C-alpha cells in the first residue's frame, strides 16, 4: 500500500490469512468488548493461527500489562503469549526513554500498564508532581475509577514546565454497555488546564507502528481494527494494508464519509473476514458493482443502490445480495466522488436497504 488516495475497497483472491504473514489486531471492538469475546472472534483467530498466520494484539489501551492482556485472552479461549501483545504504554515508554536520562523519574497518570512499561525502559514511575528531579509526565487510560485528582497532579507538573507525554488520544472506548470516554477525553481535561500539547505515541502515530514492527518482525502485516482515526489511519501512515471490521465504533455511514487516510483496504463484518478472500469492486456504466449490487452517485447528491435487474431507485433488498457487497460498492461510489475529501452525498436510503 502507498499513500495515494484509495477510491475503492480492494479485492483478494487469497483468503487474507494466507495473503499476509501477520495480523496486527486491535483489541477493544475487534476481539472483545467490555471484556467479553466478540462473536466469531475466538474461532476465527484459532483458524488463522492454525494455518500459519502470526497474530499480534496491538492496543492503544495502556491500562493493563501485556501479561494481563494475554491472560485475559487465554480466558476467552485465545491462547496468547505476553510477547504477542503490544501496547501504547510500551510505545510511549520508549519515546520517553529516548529523551530523558536512564533512571529518570516519570509522573504516572494512569494504570499499571504504564508503570510496567516505564520500568522495562529503566525509568522510575512516581505518583507526585512534587518529586524532586521529575523528568516527564505520562498519561494513559486509567479506567473508569481513575480519580479526578490525578488530572490535577498532571497539571501541576506540566505547568511547571515538565514535558508531557500521552499514550494515545482515543476520545472513546467501547464497552459492554456502550461507548465510554477514552484517554483522549482525559488528555483534553489536562490540555484545558495547562494549554500544553503532549507528545503522543499511540495509533495512528509513527511511534506505535515502530514499536509494533520492532516487537513482531512482521514483513507483510495486515492491520485489523474497528476505528478509522486510529487503526486505519495508523495503517495508512505505516503504508500497510488494513481490514476494517464493523464490530466496534465505526458504522457504515462513517465509512462512506471517510477521508483518504481513513479508508481501509478491506471491509468485513467481523473477524471471519480474515479467513475469506475479498470480492472485486468493478466500475460499470452506472457506477460501481460488487456482487449483486450496483452503487451510483447521482447528480442530485445522493448515493443510490440497485440490485441486479433494477433500472432505478426503489424496491426491497433481494434474497441474493450480500449487504457487505452493497456496502463495498457504495464505498467505491462515495470515495470516488469525494476524491481527496469526504463524501457529502446522502446515503441514508441506500444504507437502509442494506440494514446497515
């Protein structure tokens, strides 16, 4: 993949787990949500691994350690070694270690994942802004019970000129009960109080991609995620291919409106997409065709969807059309008309036909 603007989802004659050597999988919204495995995740990952694909779990969630994440995955039925888990805590700890002296004190605003990652880099995690010789502040997701006073502690140090680092800036995080505030929301609190800007390590930025490549040794990786602004943009920045699964925060309408850096190589319902090839989206006289669907960008600023045999808008979805093929065709129509921008065409009726 290169940085050129993608105008259509790509095709793959091979199943994706055979076309790529390593899957770089996001966790929240891809493998699990709220601690419970997402439907079809366990069996799909087992099948991919059995056929020789290397699996690595790449998460912006800095709360838990790789050991804890691996243990959790094992409890879900996904045997995992700690070395197969790469976190934004590890990426930000490396970033800090490159800029401060070994043994430096770092104020931690977050959970145990940050503390373990800092110690791995020879740094000393501390809890107070009043520590003598404080070299940095690092902020990561601390879970729903992180006390408000920790944001104040960060602000005291930053306002004294201590460099500020953040593991990631995801504004939200998916859970069993819905979408909740993520570390990015907490970073905004400290930004408002200080007027400062942190150095950020997590997806979609280069430090996280570098950390992942260093730890996995992947030669032909496939990024698998549910977020356009982290997983898919991170793949774009790293110039590697990506698979968007619709089990997390991104819905079909957001996908159609995606700017070039947020357009995935492939799109599928869930992790079963790893085990399948991807259909071709072909240009045709009317617009773009995938499977039994044709998508058309009309002169009236509407994205229309037609099934084989239809000559115009209307009718119900037929029994032979896979809704995902319809979405892929719509992506091609939307991304082509948008060019280097975001599509503003109305797709509500088309998506309603697909049940998406």
